[in-house]
C-alpha cells in the first residue's frame, strides 16, 4: 500500500514501516499483512523487548511486533534515477 512520510531539511523520512511480523516467540517471522489504506509512517515503530536499564523508562513502546524500517532519503520531486543504499 501507499506510505505517508514527511520531509524535513530536504530529506524524506519514513518511520515504522513493517517488514515482518511475529506470530509467536522463537518462531521465524513472516511477511507483514498488506495494507490498502495509507500507512502513517511518521513515527518510530515499537522497539523489541529490552533488558535494562534498571528503573529507566524507555522512550519508545516495547513489543514483539518490532520489525520495522526507518528510511531517510534525499527529497526528489520527479527524478527517476537510482540512488545508492546503505543498511546497518
């Protein structure tokens, strides 16, 4: 489906795009369910469950459903050439 992001300082930003889903712990992930409406990708998805730090709240919610992508790309209004990609 379509994805809604935002542009800031000449960079298009898409956050929290699901790339997999977990049906049960210790079972391999599967592809995410497709969406037909506009996916709001303007905030980070949940983080995977963490151990520690003690008595410190996490900035983002924790969930088993933590397989999401965050993408930053140069804003390009109507160019069709390919750009290099870096993953880490």
